């Protein structure tokens, strides 16, 4: 029994085409395209001759092959000379692309930075209190940015601030790595620590 051909294939308007960022079928106006893909066994059977990936062919011929296969001719690289197209199921192509984008997004790790503020005259009690919070942040996988804020005449105590931050880094050495040594910007001296890979699992 002969397979019914979908006569509506290739008749989308640009507005009606799912995923309208791609030109498809009759909307591909150039006279020739470069055909690529991984289904050339099927395409060759429809064409009645061997067709290889990368073949430059008349657009109308490629569109007719797509129609016979009940697939779509999709322009995937419009800037190519000539434009690059595939004969594929457009809906399936868009679904798989969306799925890949979702998987890539899920793999992206959101970097959280927690700030710890000190003064140049921070006492031991306050230091230990803030150190405890910093440990918790690192164990949760967050970065920690510690800084000493110098107000007014306290700017003369930059050495105290540097000593305090070095002590802070040393206390957290088992849980973190230092992104850069304490450095001064305007009236603030700061350092950033990143959690070690093993820190979160402790």
C-alpha cells in the first residue's frame, strides 16, 4: 500500500512555522543550498541516486525530497555560501534543541558570594563570630568575600587590616582556596575565598 504523502508539507508561512527563527520549506528563497545531515540513505532512495552530505543542490529539488519524506527542509546556517540546510522533522529538531539548552542550563552552577565585613579594630570575639559564619558559607558551597572598611583616620591602620585578613585566610585554609591575596581598593581592603571541592561534603 502506497504511503500517503502529506501535501501540506512545505506550505508553512514564516509566521506559522514553529520556531520561526528558522526558514523552512517554501520560505527558503535562495536558488541553491548545501545539504547536510545524517539521513542520506533515506534521501538517496527518494532521489534515486546517491546523495552525500555537503552536496550543493537546487533548493526546489531538496524541498521536493523533504516533501516526499514527509519532513522539512530547514535552513540551519543562513550565512553559508550557499546556505546550509537539513532535511529533518522540524518539531523534533526544535524539541531536541530546547532539551539540550535546558540540560546545559541545569549544569551551570550559580556562584553565590557572601560578604563578611570587618573594621581594622575588630576584637577577637567579633572575629570568631564572623569566622563561624564564613565556615558555614564555604561548607554550603558559596564564595566568601571578606573586607576591612577603613573610615576616616582609620586608614592609617592598613597593616592591621592586612594582618586581620591574613589571619582570616589562615583560619579557613582547610575549607577554602584564596582567589587572590588581600588587596586595597579605595578605602577597602578585601580578599575572596572559594570553597574547596571537598568542603561542601563535610
